[in-house]
C-alpha cells in the first residue's frame, strides 16, 4: 500500500528517538518474549550493527536474556561460545572464519561485550547458541529456514535460556505465505511454535552507502513512512498504535513490503530487493529506522 502524507505525518509525530548511548527502553513485546529476532534489512550498514548491539545489550541487561544466536556462525558458534565463557580464542579470527557478513570490525565489540558481561557476571552468563555439526548443510532455502528456527527452539527447550537472534530481515520477520505459494521463514515457524513468545524488531534503512549506493526507499515500502522523521534513529512500538487514525491502522493491517538486501544488490533495481508478507503489525513488533547509513569496515581493511 502506498504511504500517504497522513501516514508520514503520523509517524513524524509518534516515532521516538532511539538513543544508542543510553539505556534503551524495551517494548513489552520484546521484554517478555522467549526469542527476539533483531532483523537487519542490510548487513553491511554500520548503523544497523550499532542498533543491533544496543538492543541486544538491553535485552541481556534489562530483560534477562541469556543466549545469543549469531547468524552465519554454523562453523564457529561453538568456538565463539567457548570464547565468551572462557576468554580463550581470538574473536577477530573467529569472525573472519564465519560467513562474509560477519567479517567486519563492527562485529568485534559485540562479541567482546558478551565476554565482558560473562567476566562480570559469573554464574549468570550469556551463551552463544550452537549445536552439533550437521551431517550436511541445508540443501535449499526451506531447509535453511527450518534449521534456523529449530536451533533456537531446541536451545530454548534444552536450556530455558531466552534468546536474542542477530540476523537478517528475510529470516526473522514473520512471513508465512499462503499454502502452495512458498514456504514459511524461520520467524513464521517460531511464531507458530511460540506465539507471542517470538517477537521481532525490524531494523530498516533510508538512503546512504553500504558500501553500494542505497537510494531512498520506494513509496510503497514500509520505510517510506519515516521520511518525515528527524531522529538519527527512530522507532515505533506497533503495540502502541491502537489509537492511531483509521488510515494508519489500515496501513498497519495491510501486507508488509520492506527492503531485503543480501550479498547481491543493484540500486537501479531497488524495488526488486524486498520482502513481502502478511500484515505489518503481525510481521513486526518494534519498527526501527535509520534514515542515513554508512558502510561497515571489513576485518581485512579493504572497502
């Protein structure tokens, strides 16, 4: 659904600033969940990594989450967990051995913070979710989505530790297509299993560089609702929209369309790099927006 001026004006008035240098106030949906997905629209934007870290920190410090899933660590998750518990190992080397979107300088402080927390809180430590090595990697996208969800659900059942999942929009928004028209993603699988026990923060972007050129979002994308906001980072708790005007409630009940940028992207075809799903308010609990992004720094120092 195109974003009207009425919706833009409402978001400009009601979006609040999300300060990353202070305690982040957590919406009840995230605070009370068993698994929270932190879903980045683009993994190579420095500001979205910073938002991820701030929300992760708040969930650990304020809400008692004690496990973190880091997408892209199938081969390194156990070693990262060993590092955050013992300090043994090199976090930079472990990230460099993980999937390419984690081979960035900005990820290092996140892992080091987990280690610091554990040093300061013996007996109340945070773990990195990992599992036994698979006999073979998932063969296709449905298997990838099922494996991501299963890893979290198994860890939750086995340990009782509530989980922060650091990942991407494609996997974590609640997107469950109609029968015969695709497959559920990990977020939809976890919502079906946990109900309100699975919550998701969607981390969205305006324009900038990541390091490819990122144009302003199309008018029919979710992100376009934030064009009138002036915060460095804005957020809207979608549970607090019951008193919104009818047009806004209608927009929030319409199918979600949002940016989804992976390792392959063409800014001249920006409209094609998207995720479509069910109603906005069912797909997302906390909507976070960074209007201007800059690129992360590769661990190898190359841009």
